[in-house]
C-alpha cells in the first residue's frame, strides 16, 4: 500500500501531511474491509481421527502480534537490531518530516 501512495503523492506534489493522511485513510478502508470479509475457520484432523477447529472473525492482530510478525519477517534481511529499529521508526511515522527513506531502492 505504501509504494503506490508514495507514487501518487509525488505525482501530485503532495506534502508529508497529505501523504500520511492518504496512507492512513487507505489503511482504515483496508482494515474495515478486512474485518467484514476476513473471517476464517481452520480445521485440523489428527491421526487418531479427532478434529480440532478454530474460528476467527477477522484478520486483525492482537497487541504485540504485529511486532512479533514484523520481526520474524524482516530480521533475516535486516538483522535483529535493524528490524527492531525499523519497526520502532515505523511506529512513529507521523513524526517524520520526510518519508523518502521509505522508497524502495532500485
């Protein structure tokens, strides 16, 4: 979601506040759609025939799960300190004056 938002912001000459507002609004829409459509049921059948089943109404992570998932997915590439530092910086994104550091390097 962020790279397209950055592209549109640059194309339209948007400032940082407008970029962040657009990004937040887009994420809010995605979250609302996700809450309405991401219900899932998982069934596991054990070797002895017993069935275990769990159901989740949405795909929203509980407190602490986002950081854990982010670190698991990024630490191999960034290293533990780099992944942790990036996660913390992203948590304070609204305080960033310039978001060009988020651009993907070609």
